[in-house]
C-alpha cells in the first residue's frame, strides 16, 4: 500500500477551503498517488476537523479519473478519529 | 347569409375560442397548484423544522459557546446537522437542479465557516459575521422559492 502522510500547519486543527484542499492535493499527493493500487492518505493527529469544501478541493482531480464507486479500491483514510475518517470518506463519495 | 346568421357564426366562434382559452387557463392553474402543493410539501418535510428551529438554535449555541471554550461536541452536532440537511435535499436535484445547487453551496459554505471558527483564530468576529451572512442569504433564497 502506498502511504501518503500529509504535512500541514500544526497550529490549525480544522481544514477548510476548496482551494486549500486542491493545493494540498497538488503539492503533497498528486505526484505520489498510485493509480494502480491503494493509497493510504494520512491526516496528522492534530487535525480534528475537515470541512466538506476542503474534501471537494482535495479530491477534485482524483474524481476526474476514477468514479465515486471505485474510491475504496484506491483510497483509505487515516485520521485522528473514526468519526473524521468516516466523514472524509462519506464526503468523497457523496 | 343574413346579418343575424353572420352574427350567430361570429358569436359561436367567439364562444368556442373563449372555452378553449378557459380550458388552457384551468390546465395551467391546476399545474401551478400542483407545483405549489409539491413545494409546500417539500418545505414542510425538509426545510421547516430545520430553518425555523434547529439551525437558529445551533447557530446561537455554537457561536456563543465558541467564544470562550472550544466545544467539539456542539461543533460536531452542527456538522452532523448540516451533513443530514445536505442528504435530505438531494431529491431536489431531480426536481429543480438550480435551486438544489444553490442550497447545497450554502450548506457547504456554512460548514466551511463553522470549521474555520473552530480554529479560534483572530478572525473570529469576521467569521461569525460571515456565518450569519451565509445563513441569512440561504434563508432569503429558501423564502423566495417557497413564497
């Protein structure tokens, strides 16, 4: 499994903004993403909240290449809580 | 043809045209009534309780409590409310795509601001105002649609 650990501003516990989500994808995920296998995207423990807007920006390009029903074949999420992990996955698939 | 016969034909023609116009008006009216009834049902089922009770109460509770103490429980309640709201309006996608998109965008924008507020940055006052403005704008769109 391809593990991608996000490095973000530690003073911010809530991620928000479509543009910011896209920027994080471009700078930290795009080049490392394995389109032939599972990618574990790790949100740091200090991130407690992720807004829908961030998730939409983060997944903008990914969802241009794969369908929502295929997400589980390519992406797993690790985060500070099960609640947050589920929220991120649910909103990628929404 | 006598004048009487000519006038009779004209009046019969007018009566026919008038009945056709009446029929069209009644069909259009019935269609409008159906649309109003359908919208009224959507308002009652999806929006009424959420925008008249839950959203204003969550706004007050969240904004007031967040001034002093970070309250993850209230924030999650707010987030879950917005997530459910988003799921509930999905039927509108198939009825009125434009209205659906507007409300969906407002919900996402409100949730975005809720998450930003929880960062307790020095932008709190501006974000609180933005949250208020977002909610007010969404209410205007909803009220206009269901008026």
